[in-house]
C-alpha cells in the first residue's frame, strides 16, 4: 500500500485473509496492474471495493459503495449484503445468496480479554476524525478512536475497551457488532464518499432493523448518547452473526486453518 498509515477498514482484508489461511498476501489494485498481472487471479474481500473487480477476480465479502458503479463480471462467492447482490443480479451476473463482511470473523482470529475502560467509544470515519477528536478531547469517559493505523490489533483493542460505541465508519460498526458491543450508526458530516448504501447493505445482512443514521454535527454528552443507543437497534443477534460466519467460511476460496469457529 505504500503509506505509513492506512485506513483500518482497508487493512482488515489483508489481516484477516493472512490469519485464516496462514498465507502471505500481496495487496493489489486489479485494474491498475500490468496486463500480465491483470490476467492472474486476484481476490476481493472486505470493504466497498467490488468496483475494482476484473473478470479474473474472486469476490468474497465485498460490497458496493453507491448505486452508480460499473462492475465487471467476476466470480462472486459471497457479498457483503442483499443490496450488493441485487445490484449484481441487475447486471445479469450470478451471485449466490451468501452474505457477510469478513470483518465479522475477527473475534475468531483475535480475541484478547480486556477490561472495559470507557463508557463510550466514538469511531469516526477518518474524514471526520479531527473534528470529532476536538469536540470530545476533554471528556475522560469517551474514547475517540483513530482509524488511521498500521496496527489492526491496537485499534481493535481500543474498540474492545469500550462498553458501547457509535460510529460513522462502517467497519467501526461491524467490528463492534462482531465483538457483541452495542453500536449505533451516526453521521458527523457529509464528507464520506458514497450514498450510504454500504451501511444499509450491512445492516440488512445481519437482520438489523433499518434506521436512518443519527446526525450529529455538534458534540452530545455521554448521557444523551447512551439514551440514543438504547433507543435504536444496536446489536445483531448472536445467532445471525454465527450463521453468517459459518457460511462465509463455507464459501471461502482458499483453505482455512483449523480452529476458526
């Protein structure tokens, strides 16, 4: 990837695939490779990156970022959610009814026993981070988590020490839910690329009742956030998460090491 720090959600794919396969993964952008490399099989997993697919791509858990993308025909084994599958079917592509962002597998790979230290964690999309950090810098009960990192486990630890979270980052929401941490989708700004379909796609995949994001352009107090979190569907059922994980592993395009699930 080249940069010193990357977006947590972008790094999750490589981390998860390496952990469950015990293989070294090379990160590529299929459409930006040389002709030779474009004609080699590549895998898309985790994140709103399905528009990067080529006919040599194998898609396992990726999704769309808006409703206006041209997506190449590829091998689709699993997609993030029903909205992505519907979009692909409209192109005439074959796509099984297998849903799930592979980030949901994270607790099966990395699951330290950490004590809770914060009542609330705020996980802003990296576009929102500076604004949110400034707004909550004097509140010791609230942890603002920076998703720009080179250490997946360090950021995951920061999420795990929070009793509840709110997130404008999709993977902040997904990882919180994966670890059974109640979490609410919020919107701090209109800076995030896309039209929000990736959030609906994920929520539908885990059978969470649809809701509009909580818009918060100014700081709210801890108590106000806690009331809001309890007022909305904030956590998928464990059974639904486990079913998704099982089907994801069944559809996995490479050999998974023993002991996952």
